[in-house]
């Protein structure tokens, strides 16, 4: 699914992001007994929103995720949801964490995000194929094809 374009009713999309976020004060809390629990909670929340985790790794003091987010969700919306709900679920599951983190603040503010895009050759190929598709569709209609970019 990583190289395949997804679709909604009127949209084809492939929106992939590399996201990194940390626990509050960068405590090395994720490493031992909480690692599997945090992983399961993050997977569950992503599934609820229709976000596909392409790659993920829980380090001792931060989380790396390569995700495919539908265009109907902004990255900031998704991250607010993911960090907020996961913090609540983590504190519900592990009540003793409230002594270390207090007041249900598990994640640090902010996150790092970068887009994972296509290369230039793929985009050029798509544009060329799209033009031949448009010409073929125009031949099926009664309109004559005129290239708007030629003199």
C-alpha cells in the first residue's frame, strides 16, 4: 500500500508524513514495561481515524512514525487527536504514571513532521500519461483537441 494512491469519492491521494514526537521532559518511559501498551494504543487510534501506519518505531525517549494521513485530516488535527487521546488512554491503563507526569500530560508539546513525496521522474511520467488520457477522452467526445500551451 505504500506506493499505491488511495482514493476518496472524488480524490486520489498519497499523503505520507514522517512524524517524531517525545514524552514530556524526554523521559525514557517508553522503553520497558509501557512500550507494548503505547504501541497498541497508537495503532488503535490510527485505525479509528483511517490513518495507515507504514512504519513505526518506539525508541526509549521518542516515537518515529511513517503514516499515510487522508487529506480530509490535517497533520495538526491528527497529532492533536493522537497525542491527546493516547495520553488519556495511557493514564487510564497505567494509573501509577500520574505521579511522574501529573495532570495527565504524557507527551511534550510539539512534534516534528516532514512530507515524504514522489520523485521528479514519477511526476513527469504521471503528467505525460495524464495528457494521453485526456487526448483519448477528447477523441471520444465531439470536441477537437487543442493544446492550450502551444502557440
